[in-house]
C-alpha cells in the first residue's frame, strides 16, 4: 500500500499543490494544481526508488503546459512494479519563455508490505485492492490461494458487489490458467460469463447473492459449490424447482448496456474487441473475453447506424443520422466528424486504414480519407436504384454494392469504375458480403431469402431458403465454409452454403430483428447485433455441433396457469405451447395458432378450453384436449393485448390497443357489452374472484372498475395527479384488494370497496409488468422489465426477496400450494419455488 503524501507550496511562486497517492500498489498518481503557468512550460515528473539523484530512477514523464492554470493535472503509472520501501517523487517546472519561472519540488511516500492473508479480511472500502487481489496472489506465488478463493461463491458475490463482473472474470481467467484441468473451475468460468449481464443489473448485495445462487446452481457441475452457499442465504427466498430456461449452449456472453437498438457490430483485427453502434446515440467498445466495456463514446444525440474498426486497431469509424465520426481508440476521443448531413447506413474501413466507404440516404456511395475528411470518389444513383449496403473484397481492390432495384454492382475501389453488374430476381436488397476467396457474394433481401451469387461468371444465383422475414445481415466465416444470416424475425441462421440450401442451425435467442453479424478474424466467435438492445457473442465450434437449446427458453409475451396448477399455456411468436407443470415438459404445440404474434392467452377454470388473442385482431377458442380451435372471431380494431375468463367460465373479456374492452359469452363468442375507455390503449384487464368487478388499466394511467351486470359505466379510482401508464393489474384471492403496476416503477394496492389506494410498494427500477397475489393473500410477487423479481409482504410494505432473471418478466403466478411460482419472460418459462 502506498501512503498518501501531500506537499503544499502555496507560498511559493508559481503556486503549486502536489499530491501523490496510489491504490494498493496498482497505480501511482501525481495530481498537480498549478497557477500562473506560462504556456509551453515544461512539466517533468520523476519517481526515484530511494533519494532523488542517488537512488534508482523508476519513472519519468515530461509534458508541456497548454493552459495557464491546472486544477488536477494528473500523471499516472499503472503498469509499474512497486517494491517495498521509500520513494521520492520530484516535480520539475521550467519555462523557456520566462526563465525566472522554474522550481523543483519533491515529496516522499512509502510502499508497505502486503497486509491481508485472507480475502475475508479485505476492507470493503478498498475496491482497487479487491480488483487486483488475484494478480497480487499470482505474482506473490500463491495461485493456489486464488483458485480456492474463486471457488468460494462468497468471494465471487463480494467481488461482484464491490467491483464489476469483468473484474471477477479476470480472476476466474487467471485462476484457470494455473488449473487448466480443473473442470469445476472451467464450468464456473463459463457459467459466470453467461450470466454476467444479469449480474450487472443487480443493485444490492442480497440481489447478487440470490441471483448467483439461482443461476450457478442450475449447472450440475457447480451443484456442489452452490448447495452449501444456498443454505447460508436468508429465507424466504426464491430458488429453482425445475431447471432454468438457459440460453443456447453456444452463447458465450451477452453485451448489454445500450438503451436502444444495436444497429451494427464489428470485430477488431486481433479478435479481442467488439465495437457496437446503437440508435441510443453511442458507439461502444467491448472486451470479448471479459465483457468489460472499454469505451463508451457518445455522439451528441445522433443515432448511430454503422461502425467499423481499422485493421491496425487504432481507429473506429461510425456513421449515424448525420455525418461520420472518427475515433481514436487508445484515447477514446472523436478526432474528426465529416461527411454529408444525411443518414449513413454503412461504413467500411479499407485495409489501408485510411479510406472509408460509406453508403448514405442521399442515394450515394462515397469514398473518404477518414484522417483528412477529404472526399475521394462519389457515385450517385436515382432513388429507384438507391444503394443500401457495400462490402470490400479481401484485399480492398474491389467493392460490391446492393441496391433497392435488385442489382449488384462491383466497382474498382480506386476509380469507382463498374466492372460487373447483375440483376437479381428480387428487389430491396438489404445486406451483402464477399466470400473470403472473392468468388461469391451473399445477398440478403426483403423477400425472405439469402442469394448466393457468382461474383464474375454470371452463373445463376442460388437461393437459401429458411428465413420467414426480411434478411438484414449476412457474414461469411473467415474460412469461407460457413455463412451466417439474420432477419427481422430475430432469428439467426447458420448455413453450410456450398452444399446445403437449408439452414444447418437456427437460433431464436434475439427478441427482435438481427441487424448485423460479424465473425472474429480467427473464426472462433460470431457476434450478432439486434434491435432488442443486445449484442451476443457465440462460440462457433459449439454452433457447428448443432446443440439443442433448452426447451423452455422460447421467448414469451404471456403465460397462463390453469386453476388447478397442472397446466401452463404460453405463446411463442404465432404458436401456442401447452406445458405439463409437474414435469416441466411440453404437452402440445399448436403451430400457426394466429397469423401474427400472440400477445395474450388464458385457460378456463375447468381446464377444458383456452382463449388467445394477438396482433391479427382475432380471438380464438381452443380445446386443450385436441389442440383444435372451435371458434375464431375478429373482435377488435387493433391488437388484442389481454384477455381474461370469468371464474365460472361462462364469459370472457378482451382489451385492445384501440382503447376498447369487450365482453363475450362462451362458447358462441356473442358480444355481451363493450366500453371505449378514454384515449390510448388498454394494457390489461382482470376479473374479480366473484365475477362482479372487472379492473381495466391502460396507457392513460387511470384505474377503472366496471360492474357490467348492472349496466353502469366503469368508475375511475382516486389516483391524485399521477397518471403514468399502468401495465398490469390483479385481484387478491378474496377480491377485497386490487394491485396495479406500471411505468412509475411502483406497485399500488387498492381497496376495492373504498376505491382508494392503501399501500404503495417501491423498489423496482424498471416498469412493473407482472403482479400476482399468493393463494392466502399474504404475499405479493412482482416482475419488472429489467428482469427483477420481488417477493413482498405487502401489508407492511416489506420486500422480502429480490433477484434477477434473464430479460423482462411478462407474467407471474403462484401455484395453488402457494410455494411454487411460474414466471413467463422474454427468455422463456421459469418454474421456481419459495423457501419459506
């Protein structure tokens, strides 16, 4: 540890204040506060081991002033190897402009011996020591101690709380290097990387501990580590009942942090980093191996649509809503903005690290010198032939452009001369890529197919069939044997394109459109960027093995539990999936249940039939015994967002984004009544256990109760001035209370008789999308958009337990025994239990 040392020289001209400090021998900083400094003054800092001039010169750095005063000019040495003993730091100030302006100041500081033998003794207020603890152990010859520490989940939880998940991964990687045959350590390293994005969302020590126990305990290889750890955690808590719906085995990590669609991605030439561009007006650089965010580069509110990294790894180019930005990666600063004031769809660095090819919304392809901002060439086309994507060949001598009229054009980079043009049997080309050998071109389009085109021989194009929507991205592996493609339906396809015309593998992990794909230069990894705000890094070798995803990992908008707790009906796209709760297995899949995405479903009280609604504006009634529909009715002008069945099963309700609630009888689906509820969409409805009240909530933020049997209109509850959108509602088992949650991130419990709020539960940091009362009415379960699940003792407003699952919680329910719960989410179906 380096002790703080301060030398104040305020009485000396020029005035100065010098402070040296280090954080547990990782780095030494000298912070200078200087006044009355002539421009161009030489500022030199030296650090000596022992006395200045007679000891050993360890470090030296010189700078020249560019300001008249400094309040915090910092010299920093991070990679030095500090020895125990006394150091002398000297500041030399000399001006060639004003010879009288010169001074030499010095101070001393001590490096003390390492004092902590056990990680349990490390102080919580020393994050730098925690961050470097693993390196200190290894460099002092105690790698075995590090291995024992990282296999103690208490250490993992503490370091996750005090530092960041990438710091924990650094320890795991370091330990694995000294124990390459330790299978348990290898599993811990792998599984922690796969959940690091979930841990990054946690806020408290208790959330970290609960989330770690839930997810790491899901691995059989780690069960021995987690069982004793779980027993040490307080109750009540939520734990596994059935295995969790984990991501595909080939998923290496998730890069999460953007707040809007991730538009593009690119690997660095050494494969260590991934750049992402997002419509949240930022460009980010990530460490592939630890998930650490290396750089976050905001772009002054301009959405970013594309990015690329130069071959030498020094520069990053991004294109957005207006102009392009050139970033110095080492310094993390924008050094130049250039280009026209139109949206830039695509930017590509030339292999010479100087030139950039850009496609713009003004129907042009332009070649720029990125370092001078000079335009070198421009090709302008009419709107009917507008370009949408470009790609260089291997050496950058040629590039191919894809156009909305279905044409492919190959040009010489140096002259922009068109040397080949082909007209494909499809329009609106969206993506293009050269094969590594330059012989073939892959093209994605809006007609749901990938075309393989011979670059020069004019052979007939081949079509790869499998996509069900527009193809936004294509990428060849470095060896050229594999092709990846991604589409608007969120699916990612891997093709053995030379010999097969059907997908080798299809992945469903993204929730929204896949916008970009990139292979690492060594072909080990594939990164996918999506409108779901995430980029995902895949292990290519595991993808090629065609491993199966977890059966319950299908994204779900809604999951409905039967009254007896034996069945769950969920949606997945336009399919309905019926689950057996006891086994956690699929009983039946109804393919093509609707023409578009299903948004809601419900099971009748007797478990014989079910109801579903979706974007196609249809309500459909299904026999659960046969999986066949016996009634289809177009009932709303707008998507059906929620449906509910009465306790006696004689009628049901549906609400739409058009702001209308309708009631229907069973089994004829004859309309019993309807109401238009103000402005905006209706997000949810719930029927009280006695069937006398219907709760209605929506985007206008009002809660209404409707007693439709007596012909009255819905009554708005007293909410004061707060009118944030309400997303979900549910009645207590006795019907006395109504709980609501929404975009104010709170849960409100209402007294149904008085129409007044009686309890407000705060703690969620994202929109509350799911609420459920326990069968005895004592507990309340809630789920939020950020994946946070909370268990409440709602009478006294206490949160008893909090953890995170992967992706947004869309619905939740208690099973009849009150000790098991169901969660549906964007990452699948969770069947959990309460330890009380």
